[in-house]
């Protein structure tokens, strides 16, 4: 029997039923879950991320109407799940929706979806912070994105949604839903320098990003058209070359749906995308050519799967259903298939899932 330590984030303002950040112990065989701690004193922690060494947890406050969000850092007690507040830093922009650590854990990067108010100037799309055991340092690098896309309701301006580093930490990649592209930056000692934009099909709305474990391929989940784009990656200069874009929905699907999270199995054989509306997780098979091809969907048995995570063994997937207020657990088979196990875990308005790996 293996116990997994898992953290969740949720919206807890304006009548939303979330509690903030919750720590859970989860039995990987039975699905039995024990709530270890609830961390309050944080506003709408819509995304949480664990550092590569498992000692720190970062969260972002995503609050519409604030001039700036916050990135907050906690120390993790792996024995008890308790979190100790370290510090916070302003994010230089509003509706902060994502945080990620560099591969060595020495830096963090955020993405600001930006204000929805018409006529306001663009927010900082992404900002970078030094990370240490004592907390987040002041911003060391930042960038503003500007432009529009063909969808006037959702792409009227920049909407940065996710930031990830290359495996060698020489480049930082930022998905911008509003601009239909991935902004590619050179990264060195906390500074970022814009290099180029890798485009997805017009109107796609790129949301989340993930590298293949072999470092040769790169994947983008597109929120607005429910698809995944596969790219070849040239590490020498951070170049992405679009290979293919595949729907995340079964043929003939008529329900309105928007993609959410994107994760890859540790062995690099399968890619998973969340579908809000269709309320499912799509399994893609990754071929030797790096292209992700649709295999099937599995119901999340809840409403609005906002986020999910895979544990380090690659055998357990946990998904948070934001609007039905629960977490569902799935065993991942040798073929990548998902089989639900355990009872639903109640969690109000859950928006983020992160295992301590």
C-alpha cells in the first residue's frame, strides 16, 4: 500500500465553495483519502505546483479586479502534509493563472491571463523569480505580450496561460491563448530574452504546454478548439516546428467543450488532455515520430475537469471536477487506459491538483 501526498487549490471568493489549499493523503490502491490540512489566508489559489525536489509548494492568487496577483511560496512537511508560509511576490499583472519551477528548482515563472477590462494596457504576460528555501526573490525577468487573435470574445488581447522551461533550462516557453502562439524566450541567470513565436492554427487558443521526456517533442493543448498540437523541438536554439494538430473530442461530438490541463506519462507513450463540457480525459498515443494521436476518452464522472495530475509512478491520475466539487482517481494501465477506483473525494470548487513526486 503506497500513500501519495497530494495538494489541491480552489477558488474561495465571491461565494465559491473552495477552502483554499488542501493537503491529502491518498492510498494508491484503494483510493481512500485523508484530509491532512487546510491552508487558508490565501485568495483564490487557482493553481498549485510542487518543486522538483518536493520541498516547496507554489500557489497563485487568481482574482479578477486586482491590479496584480500574487505568487506565494510554502515549505512542505512531507511527513504531515503541513505547509509553512514563506513569502509572496506580486506578479506584475492580473488574473494570475499559472506557476512553474525551473528543472533545478532555482527559479519560478508565472503567467498572467490579464484583466478583462476593455481599454486597459496589456499586463506583464510572464515574470520570473529566483527561488530559495527562504522564499521567492524579486522579479528578475519579465515580458509583456501584445496583439489579438481571430476570436473577438476570447482573443481580444494577450492572455498568457502557462510557462514551462526546456529540459536544459536554456529556454522558457509561454502559451498565449489570445495570440495563438507559444512565446519562446532565451533564459539565462533569471533573465529572459524574446526569440520568436511558434504558432498554432488560428483560433486555437493555446492553454497548457508539456515536453516529451526525451526532450525532442513538445505539446500544446488548445482550449478554444479542443485539440492538441504536436511539435518537434530543436534544443540548440529553442525552435518548435509544428507537426500535427489532433482533436481531443470523439468524432461527431456536438457538446460545447474547452480543453483544460495537459500531462504526459513518465514513459512518454501517452498524452492526456482534459475536456471541460465533454467532462472527460482524452488519451493520445505518441508514436516514434512524436505525433500525439487520439485513442479514446474516459468520463471524469463529474462536471468541469479543470486540472489533473499524474503521480511519479505513472500509475495514478487524479482529476479535479470544479463544478461538481470532487476529485476522482484513476489507475493508469500498461496501455495508458484509465480505470476509475475509489470513492469521490469531496473538494469544493477544486481548480488545481499536484502530487508531491
